[in-house]
C-alpha cells in the first residue's frame, strides 16, 4: 500500500499520480474506501504479496543489525547499506506507515484474502535472499499473525496461489522433498526460523552453514 495510488484524489486518465503513501496515510482502515478495496480484492480472488522487510529497511533503527547480513555482502555493498541505513531520519513517516501496512494485511486475511510472502531484494540493499524471507515471517508475527500462520503464509499459500499444492507447500507423503531442518521450534518462537541447519532440495540435503559461507562477501558482486 506504500506506493498504491488507489486513494489519490483528482487522478487523471493516463497520468501516474504522485503521493501514494501520503494518500494512504490519511485512510482509516475501518473506513468505507479501504474496506471496499479489501472486499473487492477478496471477491475477485486477488492475492496480496507481503514485502514487509523491504519497507522496514526505510524505518529508523530497523531491522536489528545482524553480522550475518554484513558478512554476506561485498565490502562496497555493506558500506552502501550502512550509509543508507544511517541516513534514515528518526522522524520518518515509514514507521507509522509500516504499522498501517501490517494492519492492512491482517485485515485482508481476516476478510478471507490470500496473503503471500516474497520480499524482493530492493530498498537500501539490506534485504538479502533467504535472510529476507526469514525476516518476513518474523514481521508477519509482529503484525499480529501467529507463528504457525506466518509459516503457512510463507509456504503453503504460495503453493496454493501457483496451483501446485498437490506437489509442494506442505509436508506430506508423495510431495517434493523441499524442506529445512531448524534447531528450535518456530511454531512457538518465530525467531527460531533463522536457525536453519540443513536445507533439502528435491530430497538432497545441504549444510546451511556451508551454503552461507560459500557466498560470503558475494552479495552485490554476483
């Protein structure tokens, strides 16, 4: 909803209006226009993809800085990210807008909408593949979903949307063996989602630490 121009007033045909975030900030989630939008999306079976880590990257002091993120980046990329991160003003409106986006996603799901998770590596360069997906699930829990709901959004819902639920998305006999082994119980504490020990792709297991080490210093180069 950050860039959505649905609520920009005085729009003109064939002209892309500016100020999407400003118009969104003025909307009441329980008001008629937003509720109408939610119900229209649900009625037409339009899925929404949550990309909360991308928006979080523009919020002051967020996310908590992790060594693993910096280690994966090239020196130039890490410096660029830290510089961009430090330049975010403390009074940035993104903090409130992000909370509003979270509340919208919760309301969308409660209304029967299909929410997906797939943060793309954009923003200030701090959203890395894999790590970004884990952070997405943590933010979904912060938004108000249970850990189990957050995991379902990031796994099963994607398979449902793609029409591949009979093959992937959940663990059951006969499905493709794409899964991760985690130290801990993310269904109780979503932070455990970061403790991946083994990654299985089509039934073949890979050491997570070795995979991460193999790309140390590479993000931003290739």
